[in-house]
């Protein structure tokens, strides 16, 4: 078993002909986030060919059936080798949202199905790592051709209460990556309790964008950090009123590829958190890159075409609004779904879950132990549900391991952890 480094811990209407490409993916009906941003409509313009998205995370399951042919060589800064395999599951979840195979009758669809994923492992099996590994991973990724850098990481404080993503090493790596031409997408963080808040990082450099989470109806997620550093929202799932890990149910989660650390098998699962929101924006950045936008223009386009709500223009609760991939790509779109979202946040009755340590990968907040409703296809297989008292059987397509809904609560933020 690999050892985790000590230190930082992580954090519409569809165009019928285009939508049909994803209709044969069994879990596409569960992908409300992809539909919400108009992803399938954007595919009529581009699917992201030629773009490389570096997932700076826990690694990626290179054997996953929905990621075959989607990975370029990466690196493991935990074990210091060229085999960045995922031993946690978080990185695989993020990779699938961005660029899983689409229209292949297996699993899910993704935002940029013709982009490639560069797995860069900076977090160990427990989702923790070091700020040194995070900064080195960012630098390595850009040096080796990454056009988009996905940082589904966040934290509260590290040594001397200094925010780790704002540490000199990580901050310098982010700014250098943007200066080199990469779009850097950063998680706002999952530690809000509804009152005052601060994002894990402030995007003061052109080409860097900070993303918060929205829930299924478009409202800002209660757990999503906000403030002057927030640029926009993207689907992250969960609740608009409950900031705790219990606020994420099966139907509210973002479904994606997953690696089960218990069974050590490729699977599918769901999560809630700003980690997922970052992945959606990274996918759209890849689509824009494929159309020739440079990093600063991509960020500006994403912000300018967001679905504004609440206070007109940018505000500290929702940024510029909700990510709209179709509008960003100039695809023929329909009006955004009506949303009850407002630039205000109800005060939750539950207390904030404190996190100790340095930076933590802002993970999926928590998932229901109930199985998702999936289309019936061929070949039967077991549904692996951690914590369930009895086995559940579902019918799956050949090659699918199962839909796994992760049943654990969020760990405290602190070192560098998945969001």
C-alpha cells in the first residue's frame, strides 16, 4: 500500500442529434449537472479535442472502462514514480466529469469527451498530501503540456492559520501556470455555514478562476464558500440549506466514474462538493481551448456567459452566476431553466464541521446509501453500497462494475484535500 505524504490534505434543452450521442450511456439520465449547464448542446460546437486537463488530485483509475484511451502520461508525487494510480477514488470521480468516454454505451457522459486527462497524484489514499507536492504537481503538469489545471482542493488553515492554497509555493505555482497559458480552475471550498465566508483562493491573476457549488435547482449550495474571491457557480450538488455532510442525498449528487478503495475495483459513484463544480468548469475551459481561446479569454467568456441571478452582475454569493457551457461556446441555446436562486443564503440550524490540519482535498460531502435508479440494460451484477445492511442487485451493462454511492462524511479541511 502506498503511503500518503504528510502535510497538506485536499479539497436546457438538448439538440436532439447531439444528445443522442449520450443517450446510450446508462447513467446519463442521472447527470442533471451536465444537462443543467447545457453540455450536450455545446458538443455541437466542439468536444474538446486537443486539450489536456491535468487533474491534480489522488490519481486516476487508469483501468476504468469509461476512461480507456482518455489518459495521457502523468506523475505520482506521493510515491515519486510515473504511475499515478488512484487509491482513494476522488481523482477518478473528477476525471470522469471532465472527459469520460461518451456515447459508448458504458457508464456516463462527460463535459469534454475528446479532451484528455493528465493524472497528477499529489494526495495519498487518505486524501492528504503536502503543499510541496501540490505545487510540484502544478508545475510538472504545465511543463508537460496541460492546457487546463483542475484543482479540486481546498482547506481552511495550515501552520500559523495561513491558508495553504495561498502559501507562497502553491500561489507561485498557480500564477506561473496561468502565466504559461494554462487555465487554472480552483475550488472555492466546502466550509461555509451560511454566514460570512472566504474562498480558499482568490483569482487575482488572468487565467485563474475560483468556482463555488450550486444545487440541483440552481441555488448556491449551503456548504460552498463565497466572498470577494468567488467567480461563479457550477453544479456541485447537495442542499441549499444544510451545510453538513448529511445534506447530500442520492438524487442531489453528481454521478461519475469512481474507484472503490475497499473492493479495489472500477465503479461509478456520486458526490457533492465544490470539487465537482471545478470539474465542470475545467471541462468547459477545455471546450473553449479547442476553439482557440487563450486562458484569459476563456475565463472571461465563462464569466460573461454565466446565467446571472439574484443581484444583477457579480455578487459575493453567486459570483457572475451559473456556468452555461452552451452559451460560452455560442451554441444555439434555449433560456436557462427558471431558478429560485437568490443572492442570499438561509442560516442553517446545524453547526459547521471543523477541520483540523493543513490543506485537504475538498471531497464529495457525503452520499446516500440508497441505490440510484438506473435504466435496465443487459447482464446482472451486484450494486456495492458501503454501509448497507443487505445486498442490492441491479441490472447492468456488460463491463460495468456497479454504481457505488460512497457513504462517508466529509473530513475536515486543513492540509490539501479533495473538495
